């Protein structure tokens, strides 16, 4: 049985899915990133560490003599002491692209939010300075965003139906 320590606060649905991995020879234990005591107690028997955000230090690696792999759930490995892992013979891997859809969705969300708030910010700035802000909508008249119709709906949402 391979002991995996998932250093992340997992909800009941995820814990259920991880528990089912026992049939495949993986004993996955979850530990909230803020729970240092449980993390320290589980490290000595850990073979694989699934790492999310909290730094993995040389001290952590020394506490896990059976550790063979630190798997970063994400891209950056800057929160892992790579020299200590190399010295201990621990492999370190990342998972590029695991959060790409979420990043793309958040980028679009922020773009839409910025477009929705921009007229209000322009009005506030004009009121504060006494000078009207230049029209930004004119830049978008020929854009694909304007032709697609989402521009108007992002800034001027349809009125709610009467209750």
C-alpha cells in the first residue's frame, strides 16, 4: 500500500473519491494546510506528498524518510525546497495545465467585470476631477466583442421581469 498525503482541505465529496483509491493500492490521507500537528504526525509514514500551496521545507522532507515523490497539484514548484528533495532522493513533479480552464474562466470573468464597472468608474472620476473622461466605448465599436453583442449585456443587463 502506498501512503499518499494530500496536503489540502478536502471536502466530503473529494474525500469519498480519494478513499475509493484504496482499491488501487493508494492510502490517501488528507490534511488541511493549516493543521501543522496532523501534517507532522502523518509525514513519517508518507511515500507520496500531494502538494498544493503551503511550502514544503527541508525539515518536512527530513521528517518523511520514506518519501519518494512530491507531486505539485499545479504548475509552480517554487514552494518546494528542491535542493533538499534532490539530496533526499525525492522526485518532484508538477502538473502543467491542471488549472488552465479555471485560469481562462477567471480571466474572462475579470474582463467582463471590468467592462461592466468601467462606465461607473469613469463617471466617478469625472465627478471628482470635473473633467469628462474620454469615451472608451468608441474603441469597441468595430471589435468582435461589440459585434457579438455581449458588450451591451455586460454593461447594461436586461431588466428583471416584474415580480
